[in-house]
């Protein structure tokens, strides 16, 4: 701020007087008079303003200087004299003494509009960016020279206009003309040069592109990928397939083409793992093979080439082993048969006896005296009496040659010891007519055993137990007249009823 003028404060109705030029050589204002008035009035507004100004000290010094000028009677300068003459000429002919009081307008001529504008209070143009400065317009330029929000040229001459507050940052990080170092290779670059260098620096550690997880210097990547990378592809020497380096060892352990030695140490030498099984099965000369009569009991075991000799030398003993085996198997078959027949035995108390090949059996019965057909045994209940029906196709006793005779026999059963004797259930024989429309017609005969009858006492184990029944059950005549025989088959039902009610 120059010392030549005093600020004009718009806030006062009566503006303070402008401070006169101090330089007597260039200014022609009536210095001494003005000085005197300043001295006399000591305007409070002016005082206040002086204090708020940064130039207070300077002004006070000037003030005291002017004051000393007025109090010591120094001769007026030529300019002062001129000014005085001018003032007196407009005041008229009457000479007014120096002591006359000047009017306010005389001392403060009307305010200069430019001065008034320059004195207006303004905010910094960067107020919105956060600058809180506010002062007279005339001071704005000066403030902008230091305002931290005002943009200035980058001192590196990169061409950027950067607010002062951002300059340090710019110079350090973003200025394209800054001098900087690559953090990896330590080479020096301008900012722009570094940006170009970034992404190509050979010293920068980067992750392997093959995703092996390793970080390798960019400059060594090619070498890494061909030599060290665990994900580089390598060929299996045995099967020629490609594997990543880290899985190759695992593969070779299982590679079907990898050579392996025969576990029998035969003379074949290394063979592919995949061929080992067929080698052992079909050709290995060292593998001990069991004699083919092993199941019959031969215990010989030896290499393939010795087996043939063994078979030739032992034909007779192999044969006897086979005979013994066959006998053992025959026993097993018998055991199985009886087990099966036990499982299939009838426990219902009703036997439906199907007799096939009737005509052949009849012919045989007619040619052979006393030929008896027996039914499969059956039980009256699960733990009941064991019974068996029998039939003489050509008749027996009184029915011989004319009738079919049917009988029932009590066989020795497994639970006889617990059963009630004599056997006293009623027995009904029914010979069915076949294909009859309304129910099954036929011939039926029943009886209830008499307790005195020999046949129904507890049976002994003697095989030739006698039966009881009907020697003239049905005549041959009736048999062929009605449809009892169909498809050369006859059905006879034998029903055992513990209720003793005779059902016909
Ligand atoms: Zn500012
Ligand atoms: Zn810059
Ligand atoms: Zn670098
Ligand atoms: Zn890698
Ligand atoms: Zn392989
Ligand atoms: Zn072998
Ligand atoms: Zn053998």
C-alpha cells in the first residue's frame, strides 16, 4: 500500500480527509495546512482506520514527520506557495489570515469514484473454494499473489496452472516435469517418463502370468516360465502327454506307459505298468500258479513251465481226487434235496394230488398186480400228523380190476411224540370233475377213524405201514363216463378235518 493516499471508508457518512502527498517535489497540495488540520481535528474514524491498516507504523512515522514540519517554521516549498496563492484567489480579495477555520468541503473535496470502488469490501475470488479473505478491492490483487487457492504456474514449467495449496502435491506426484526415480530400478525419470516406464520396468516384481503364485522380476519372467515355473508344461517321457511341472511327478507314478519290473522277477525285464496284469496272467514264467486240480485237493503250486509236467505226472492221483470230490458233492446234493423238500412240504391239512400221465399209469397198473401210487407226504398242520395218500388205479381187494381204490396212511412224523393217539381226524377224498361250469362236481367219500383201528395208532418206523380207505372209490365205468380225466390228468383232494364232521 502506497503512503500517497489514505483509504476512503464508505462506512462513514463523513469520509476522512485524504492524506496529502508526502513527496514535496511531485505533489502540489497545501501540505502545511492539511497537516495542521489533521493535527487539530484528530478525526476518530481516521485514527481507527490507521490502526486497522498494516501500514500503521509507517503512517505514524510520516505523521510525526509532517507534524514536526508544521511546528518548526521551515520555509514553504514553491509548491506550497503556489497552492496558497491559488486558494486565496478563489477566496476573494479580502485577505484572510492563516488562522481562519477552513470549511469541510474546502478540505475534503467530493470523493473520487474510482477511489470509492477500489475501497469496496470484497471476498476473495476463491471464496467458494474455502478462502476466507475479505477486504477492500484494491487489496485483492495483493492477496491473490499469496492466496493459497489461486492457481499459479508450475515452477517446473510443465505448463500446468495449479492452486498454491496443491502445488507441493503436484510437484511431488503429478508434475510431468518433476524429477523422480523408479522405485524398482532406481533409474531417474521425468514424471512423464516414469509413466511411460511404469509397466515395463524390468526390475518390478510381478505375479507370474501362468498363475503359479510366484512373484518374479518382469525382466526374468521369460526365464522363469521356461525353467522354474511350476505351471510350465512338461511332457511325460513315457506316454508323451503334457502335464504342468507340479503334477508331472504324480503322473509318472501312475503313468500306464511307465516301465516297471515284474514283481515275480522273471526274465522279461521292464514292462509298461499297463501290461503287467496280462503278463502275470498269461506269460510270466516265474509266477507260481496253482494246479488246476486245486479244487479237488491237489496242493501243487509252481511256475507256468513246471505245471504241465506236474499234470502229466499226476494224472492218476488227480483222477482219484476227482472221484472223492464227486462223492462229497453227491452227499451235498442229497442234503440240499431233503432241505428243499422240507421247505416245500404241505402243512395245510389238505392235499390236492395231481396225477399226470393217467393212461400210461393205468396201463402199467393193469399189467402189474398191486401197483400202488403214493402221494407226496403232507402234514395236518405245521406240527401235526404226517400223512400220505395212495391209489390203486386198477383197484385193490374188492375193487380189483373194476374200481380205483384210494387209501390214507399215517407216516412217522417229527412231532408224533407230542400228538394225540390214535389219530382221529375225519378224512375226505374227492375226485374232481374237470371243466364243469357250476362248481366242481365229482365223487367224494369220507370216514372218521375208529379209535380201535390199528392203522391209526402211533406209527412205528416200519416202512410197510398199512393204509385205510375205499377199495371201490370209483368204478372205471364212471371214471370214463364223466370228465374226471382231462389232458391225461386226474385231481384227487384229500382233506383232513380235526372237527370230525364228515363233509361230503
Ligand atoms: Zn484467497
Ligand atoms: Zn508441473
Ligand atoms: Zn524401473
Ligand atoms: Zn510361474
Ligand atoms: Zn505318462
Ligand atoms: Zn514276470
Ligand atoms: Zn495237481
